[in-house]
């Protein structure tokens, strides 16, 4: 449902579905599902221009992600940092992702 509402442009509602997805994944100890839900939340917050929340959720995504996805999460958190004007933090995150 989250993906469908996101594609329809109902981003606030998509956030609610992704938060439920994350909660369910945590309850059953599904780390892959948890990482996916956090990634989608971060992307939706980014689309809503809520870069501070996008940064936060990309950071949480990095904690659950495997090595390949961790790079994506850190890279994306750097983009959010840059858009927040946190240039030094963005530089550190980009360098950390390399």
C-alpha cells in the first residue's frame, strides 16, 4: 500500500504505511524488511522536502543495511545534509561512503 500511495503522490499517507511496515518487520525481526521500510521512509521524506527527517531515516537505514545498501544510505544522507546546508557533514558522509 505504501508503494501504491507513494506513486499516486499521497506522500503523507505513504509514510504511514511505511511506518507500519517498519513496525511489523521489527516485530518479526526481519532486518531486510526493516531496512527497506526505512529506505522508503527516507525517500518519501526527501520527496516531501523534509530533509532533516530524510537524513534521520537514511541514517537508521544504514544501521540495518548490508554493505551494498549501506553505501546507498550513507550517500543519500549526504545529499540530505547538503540540502540542509550542512556541507561539512555532507562531505564527511560522502568520504565515509567511499
